[in-house]
C-alpha cells in the first residue's frame, strides 16, 4: 500500500533538502580532497573507509530504526551531515582521512537508507519506471541547485562560508522534521534486524548478490572518479565544474523526460540489455575525454556519457525496485547495501594498493574506467522478476 499523502510530502521534503545539501559539499568531496593534494590512491583509500563506515553505520541503523520515532531517525541524518561538514576543518591532521571517511560512510548510510525506505512505500504496481524517473529528475534538479551554490561558495567565499550556509540549511531541516513528525512505514518497523547469518546466506533466483557486489564499486567510479575527471576538464575550478554538471544535467533532463513515462510499457529485458550495452560503452568513452578533441566533440562525448549512465541507472533501479517489491521490500534494500558497501571497501582498498605502482594519479582513473568497461556486461546476470 502506498503511504499517505502527508508522508509522501514528507518524503519529498526530506529528499529535496538532502539532495540540495549533498550538492553543496558532499558532491565536491573527491575534488576538494584532490585540490588539497590527496592523490587518486589516497582518495581510493578514503572510499574504502567510506564503505566500511557505511556497513558499520548500517548495523546501527538497522537496530535503532525499531526503537526511535521516524522523525528522530531523520533528524540523525542531518546531525551526521553536520559532523561530516565539521570534520573538514581537521584536514591536514593525523587520522583525518580515517575520521572523514567513517563519517562520510555514516552520512551516506543514514541518508540513502532512510530515503530509499520511504521511496519503497510510494511505489504502486505497474508504475515503477515512471516513479523512479520522477524520483531521479527531482533529485537531479535539487542536486544541481546545490552544486551551483556550492561551487560558487567554494570558489568565491571559501569553505567557512559554505560550512555556515550548509549548517543553516541542515539545522532548518532538522527543526522542520521535529515540528512535523513523519509516520514510520509499518513494514519497516515490524521487520526484525538482519542477522549476520541472513546477510551472508543471502541468495535468490535473480542473481542479486553477484550484481550487488558488482554495483557497489561502480557507484563510486561514477561519482568520485568521474567528478575528478570533470574537475580536471574544468581547470580545477569548483564553479566551472558545477556549471558543467548543470549544463549536462539540463540536456539529460530533456532526453530523460521523453523516456521515463514510456519505460513501463517497453519490453523489459530488451530495454535492460540496451541500457547495459550503453553503460559499458560509456566507460570506454570516458577514456577519451582527456584526448585533444575539439570543444564540440568533447561536449557531445560528455552528453553521451551522461545519457548512457542515467539511462542505465533508470533501467537498473526499475529492476531493483520491481524485485524489491516482491522480495521483502526493506529486507532486500538492506541486503543490497551490505553487499555493495562491502564490495566498495574491498575493491577500493585494492585500487589504493595498485596506485603505489603507478607514476601518475590520473592513470588510476583510466585503469578504473577500463576495468568498469570490462565488468559492466556482468549486469546482464541480474534477472527480472517473473
């Protein structure tokens, strides 16, 4: 059953605030670390710590969700983000990457798990593709507004001004959810915490576990590694990076709007296979962006990469939520997070170790893109629900 209209409004309020806050600074974390002198190997280590922090935080989240009112669980996401933002002032101190990575993992956990748990409750039979499409467009708009504001503040005012603005927004969000409480999804409240035996013993007929392991590292290749590549194209300017991402996002939205309302009526498996093929190609195209190309060709290349990636995410998320709806909803969501984040920790620890043998930091980015192109076809192992 879908949640009430009041809860649906609360979901969009929560999602809008956090998407905007994510654009203000968490989006810039990889390029901020790069600007501060951390190379790709150190950033890979940071990602591995982030994955570890996510898993540890998920164990905690899974146990407190049945004990705390849902508005307090939401409030915790804002508090964790304020802690994450505060930790940036420790940059240069011993143990900074460890603390910052663990807090980043905690922030990702509390935000994404809470948000997806609420989103699952809004789904009705037969409209998953449309709902996922609307969801992605809404996130994109709010995220891009945050990115524009964050890039401008970082380049013009510096981090202290961005910190004050972010804390003001987060504090306002925290207060708003304390004043207007959110009903907790009944299915989430009634479900017992997952045991280690349940997590390690998870298997199904859809090939979910294999794809969960695969998907985790891809999420950070798409976000952190790709953000660094775009940052270098933007001559290491936060504002130019933000503007570039916004322009690509606007073009993507126009194309995406034409697809999202039709995806529920198209042949499911054919759409998914095309999306996976385009996704694999997008990783090969990423290897070309630092070549000496004319501006027009480079921009076309970036648009193709953005569209192929977003189309794949629409098809993949539709399949994920279709299966989740038939496979215990919230249980499936938590299992995905455990396996994907564990894979992130292991894969990027390996990348950090490999980086010690590479002469240039950007070589690690290229290696990541090449491995992604080779691994992307394995998404075809994800079988649709019957």
